[in-house]
């Protein structure tokens, strides 16, 4: 498990494995009206599977001095033979939007993907209307690879998914540029 204690810029944000007892919290923030336009919610059974299945990592994001639950993340492909790990989902409580919690979480997840899980490629898809998240991912070193045009329902219409990724060598160069350990 990675935590922010070793890096002052990430202090106060850590990841801990999700427990079944956390699922009410997970479902609640997934269903929050501020988050719904940006995700496709899962039911409890899907989250239970992600907690139990070894190809997934499901974490609660804790933030602040009291380690309060601030959100959750899901990684998929942790046993992928091609070393391609997907950031399947990151969802924060609305009170944590714009507070740096997401950025710190992305940095911890990239470190985990490349250092701990041996990823060659760390990737995600993000809804086209979620321009704020796209800007965050770009600023953290993700490169847009393409779009799956109008592939998800969005209200009365459709939205596209933007595919973004970071390669191992790009992550290493980013760490050097930042002067941070990988």
C-alpha cells in the first residue's frame, strides 16, 4: 500500500484497501449528483468483485489529519501479462473536488502502478464532457491516445470516451523532472 507520508506534497492523502464495510460509502459517493455525469455507477456486486478479484485493486482515499474517507479508486489489470494497468475509476466526495486530493491520489496511483505493480503502461478513459479531469491527467503526464466516439449514454444523447495513458519511460522522465523518487 502506498501512502503520502514519505512525500510532503502528498501528505495527508493515502490509499488503503477497501473493505466490504466501506461499500455503503462507495455507493453513496458514486450516486452523488455531482459525480454521476462523469461516471457509470456500479452496483454493490461489481464493487465486491473488484475487492475480491486479484486482477483489481480497490482503495479508499483517506485525506486530512484524521484520515477521513475522501473517495475511492479502482485499478484493473494488475495481473495483466502485457503490464498494462487501467485506472478504472476515481471518485471523490464533492467536498474534496478542487482541493488537491485527486492530484495526490493520481500521483500515488502512478507510483503504485509503475513501482509496485511493474506496469509498462498506465491508462484510463475519461468522459469527453469531463474536461476538468482531462486537464488534471494531462498535467500529471498522461497523453491522449484517441477517442471512442459517442460510446456512452449521457442524458438524452451520447458522450465520447477519451483514452489517455502514460508509459513507464514517460513516468521515469516525469519523476526526474520533478526531482521525486519513482
